[in-house]
C-alpha cells in the first residue's frame, strides 16, 4: 500500500518525483499500480479525511435555488384540482413547477415507452408519485412550502400485489418473455416424481447512503449543465434534452462519484435531473434538488418482488427431468427497466443447474406502486432463488441433503451444458469451486455436527447450506455492450484518463487506471482520473450489469495502445532503429541501449508533433440475442462462486444469527484483489440483508410504510457473520479475452447471500425432522422464520 | 433557512476555530456545519438519526449532528472529520481504514471514523463482538463491515499496546 502518496499537481515538472529522481527510478523498479496488484481506491485519502466531493458538497454559486417535490397521497386517483395559493404565498418561494411547465416531453421512460411522466398529469398511479415541485430560495423554504399544496383527488381502484394483478387479468407494463427448451409439460407428466409450489420473494430498497440529487446550472442558448449522482450520465443527458425539448448537444451531465448506486441510480436519477434542469432554465438560476430520505424511498423504484409458481419433475436420484415456472413481478406503474429485469430473472432461473426440459414465463405486472428498477443482480437473484427452492423441494421429498441434489444437477462440461436460452455453457467451473469450498469449509463434518446438535432437540437449532452461483455477464440489450475512453498525455508526462463508466465505490476508476498504467508502464500516480462527463466520452452505457471494468477497461486499453503505437513509430524514426528495439519499461522508454525517462520521452514526442491524445472504443464480441425466439448467446461468459453459511435460530422467537460464512468466488485473473474482495464481502452482506431483515411493507392504501432506515433494516456491523472467510479462486482466468482475463465482480457475489437463507431453511426444517420443505418466503424475517417453525410443528 | 423573526447568536468552537454565528433556532448542527461553515465532510444520510453518516464529536462525545440543535451547542467544542487528520498527516485510524479497505463509496466513512474515534474512548470490551456493537449505529450500505471492524481493532490494539508498554 502506498497510502501517503499525494496526488500530483499539474505543472511543468515531472509529476512523479522531479526529473532527477525520475531518471534514477526509470526502469529500475516495477511500476506502482499495474494490474493484478492490490491497489487502494484512488479516492482513499479523500474518503478518510472527508475531502471527497459528492454532488451535495459542490459549492453553490450565489443565487442558487432549491427545488422540492410534492408527492401524491393516493395509490391511484384522478387529480381534480391543484391549489398552490398557499404555496405561492409562503416565504422564500420563487414558483411552482407542474407538468404544464415542461417545455419538451413530460416523460422519462428509459425504454421509450412514454409511460413515465416527470410530473403527474390528470392522474396519479402510486402513492409517492411526484405531482409538482416547489422552487424556493432555500431548501428548507421549498420543503416547508411543498406541504402547503392542496390537491383534490377522485380515487380509482388500485392493485398492489403482482399475483392479484395477474389474477385480475391486469396489464403487463412490458411484453413478457418465454424461455423454452425440450418438452417440459409432457416430461413433467412422465417424471418419477413431481412437485409444485409457490414462492414469494420480496423486493429491496437500495438505501444508498447518498440519496438522489441533481444540481443544474443554466448556460447560454439552450445549454444546461447538470451535476448528478447517476450511474448513467448519457441517459440523464438524453432525458433532460427530451424533457427540455432541446438537442442532446445542449446538455452536459457530470458525475465525479456516487455515495452508492447499486442500480438505484441507473434510471431513477433522470426525474431529478429533469426537474432541476427545467427549473434552472425557467428561472435562469442554478437549481439543486435533493429529496428527504423518506421521499427518496417513497418516490423511487426498488428491486422487483416476485411470486414464483414452479413445478419440477425428477427421478429417484434427485436429477431434474423438467422444470416449469411462472415469474410474476411487481413492476409498479410503469415499465422502467422491468422488461430486462424480468428477462434476467428467467435467464437465472437455472442458476448452475441443467434443466433437460424447461418452460419459463415472465409476467411483468402493472401495479399501483412505485416503478421498480435495477438493483444489483437485476432480476437474476430472484431467478436463482427459484432454482434453489426447487433443489430444496427435491431434497426434502427424497430425504437427502440439499447439497447432494445440487451436485447431482450441475451443468456438465461436454454434455448437459445448454441453458434454457440455448446458450452453451463453455466455462463451467462451478463443480470445482463447490468441491474446493466443501473441503475448505469442512462442510461434511460441520453438517454432521449440526445434525447432531439439532438431534438433541433444544430451543436453539442450527442450519448449514452450501450454495453455488453462476451469473451471466453482459447487458442482454446487446447494443449497451460498448464503451469509450479518452486519454490525454500532457507535455510534462502527466496523463488524464476519462472513460464512460461511473465511480460508485466499486473502484472502477482505480481498475481502469491500473490498465492504463500497465500498458504505458507508468506509475499510477501519473494518471489523473477525472469525473465522468458526457462532454468527454459520448453515448456511454450505464455503469451496470457488472460491466464497468470489462467495457471501460478495454476502451481505455485501446486508447493507451493507440498512443503507444504512435510513440513507438516516433521512437523508431527518431532513434533510427527497429520497432522491436523499443520497450516501454517502468516509467521510461528503452530504445536500443538508451533509457529515456517517460516525461522526457513525451516532451520529445510533442516536439516532433506526435498526437498525444486518443479516443478508445470497445464492443463485446460474440454476443447476440433474439428475444422473440428466446435463443442466442446473451452472455459473453459466466462468473461463478459458492458460499457456505451456518446459522443458529431461536425456535421460540425466530431470531437468528449467522455463525460462520465461507466464500470462494471467481473473478478470473483479478485486476485488483483487495478491491474485488471488498466487492465480494459487501455483495454478500447486501444479499444477506435482502433475504433476512430488509422488508418492504405497503399498507392497504398503497403507502410504503418502511420508508426510512428506522423501519427498513439493512445489515449492521453486528450482523456480519461471526466467522467470515472470503477467498478468491486463485486458479481461475477468464476463457474469453476480457481485460487482462479478469471477470466482472459487482453482481455475482450478491447471490452468495442465498446461502444464509438456505441455512435458515435447514434450521427450520429440523423442527419437523427434515421431512418437510419449509417453503420459507423471502425476506426470512424473524417473524417469518417463527411462523414457518410453527407451521412445521403443527405438521 | 427559512426566514425567521428570531435569530439566535451562538458561539462555538469547530476544529479549533471559534465561530460566532446568528442562526435560526431550528437549525441542526448538521446543517450549520454543512451549509453555514462549508464543512461538507460530515454527510447527511438519512436526517433521522438512523444511519450515523453525520456523526461528529461535541465536547468529546459522539453525537448525531442531524438530531442535535445547533442552539444547544452554544459554547461547545465541536470536532468533525476535517479536524481529525490531513491528507499529509493522517490519523492512525484513517491510515487503518485505508490499510484495511474499510470503505467503498465513502459516504458513510466520515461518520464511521468519528464514531470509532469516540468508541475507542468508551468502555467497550476488546473483542470483535464489542466493536461491532459499538459501531452498530453507523450503517455501511456497501457492506465494508469486516474491514471497518478490522481497522478499528488495529488501532485499539496498538493504543492498548502503547498503554501497556
């Protein structure tokens, strides 16, 4: 760790350490911050000293106004009258924005379905829907005034639950998907054993510590600049342009960093950006909008909850013959990203298991709730939950360990290797990872100890489970699998790096800088990573789908290689030597026998009029997907992992704790092991929270009642497993030609949290001698666990 | 703040600097720090006293700045993350957070560090369970808890070693 290195200052001297020392150091030691090295987060010092600037920390210019949203208090109603007279009279109020003030199109639907107004017109479709915005001299004034609006509603019937919506024949928000291979329905009838059941899997609020925020500054003509905390600056740019009715070239969106995103800032920031921009243009003053936590949680989307109806046929050995399942999702009032989210649930309904015959259907239901959106895993975790429930059902029906059933159904390598979407699994390492974890975590003897403990019949029961993860990497919207980067080398040898990805704590900027440091063989301190801005790299994709380093790392590498190529040409000509005699060594370039420090070399290249800037580009090869036929290769590769968790459950209260978790996770050849390990640990904790304590609860009127951390409980330090062992699969490298053979890490380990859920289920099953599948729904709150125990005890 | 007929004069010391400020009596310490004194290292996470991102020290004790009225800090000695260490000379706890990778997005980090600094002076036990309990008022949505606990433990142990030496 090199934690005391100060960021380089721009200037004429060598940014490393002065020309003399640079010469001494050139080529004599390996570079700092190359790939596959532990490298601290590029903002580490700023984070621990409180000096990292988030959107709300940007100094406000004089004259800055503040906007505050007014939200609906009905789940479904016609707006009969809007009375803002008291609002207008309130101290500090500059004005009120309604749908009528929107100069362009009143819509922020990210998929162009035109079903998501910025501000409601005529009717509201969920409790918490933005209806108007108050703009005032201070945030406090705007917030107080927003309470003074009088809205008269005429109630309409509302539906909150997805299965109720489906039973009523309610509409889909987006077309459903079917995945089909073989003849599931006939094979189910022929199978030696057949079971069917239902599982409810709850949603999840992102609870990023930094809430939504946008800060718009008006420019000349149509121009507006928006600072925001968004995972998708390009989409925010397009949405602001769309809402303002101006071309995209008039709008600039900037994001330096986010205080957490997790998918919650992939589309949900668009509305805030649009409101701030409209107000900024209307009043020709900077406008900032930042909702309170309660409003943030009420008005912005979450992970989709699902009701999953499944049917499985299997043989005496527990090998699956056929699976049929329906995935009914609470999508909320608009489509948002529900199409690709529900698609991904189906793509992962197999987890790591081979289904010889399969029929999967999605039902993306319209409900009078906030429009659900992206959240780490993007529907995949809900699909995996279904697969693991099916495994449990088989195990309890046959009186076997769930782990044996898992192993009996893994994808093969040469046979039994085709997914429900007809992609062949070419890189299956799940069995090896699981087998190693079985040894490392001492699964078999610990399971026996758990069984022995439970056999004593005490109040505290234990459970243990070892679960695998296989997760497909790539956006299923194939065109999103592209990225750009912009690299400048200045005449002092300092480097500025920009790419289309956004930093939300995952260490993307650090990883991409490591790639450039490696290619140019310079210390990472020489590279300044700037904010993400639509001005530098256009038409970017969301930093989502775990794709950040895969895409942007490759684009940055492309830019670095272009410049390196030009520099090599220059050196060959200048030194009159063959290109093969030119080597980029640590912080220097070696030409024949001469070693030239990097900064000197760059200065000479500049004098010789070499172009020292490059735009890099990358598009993921091999992938294609035909949604209509449900066939293709939507994923470039798969990331794998496994977790083994052991829990204790108090059978009198339903309370529990995680005693121990062991994780073995595949990140290919890691770009940065310490950052990857942090991602794995954090994802596990977040996945565990989703399935245990995090419960979204709407009342009968459709108001979300868990709208702050006081009622919505995410894991605390005290909830982490008491023993927690996390390891990377050291022998893995990506079979595909990804950036330095690494694998994506953002989402796959989220599903390691399922091991805790399965262990809880195991502990619950003990009260009925493991004869009955507990059919625990998620989240397995202590109440749910207790109810399951009582249900099993009653028989 | 919204216009108020009643302004209140308070004097307080923040990170060693004395400030005399006229405030709306409803102002929270958090808003005073962030909006009046431009000390933005202290974060507003939930504004409910539930997340810990706004943890600062008042007269040496950790408090949630979002639940503390600035008016009650008249005459107080306030310490924020800006008063702990500098990029050139980090406090050992800041060093430990970096060494143990005790953060991801960084938004909770100021609060975690302020909370841990105070907790190290409070009568908690030495084991991980005690540290986890002491830190359970500070949520980290990125889930960096194992590393946060490790960082706090490193500093606790070295301080203990110092005392015993």
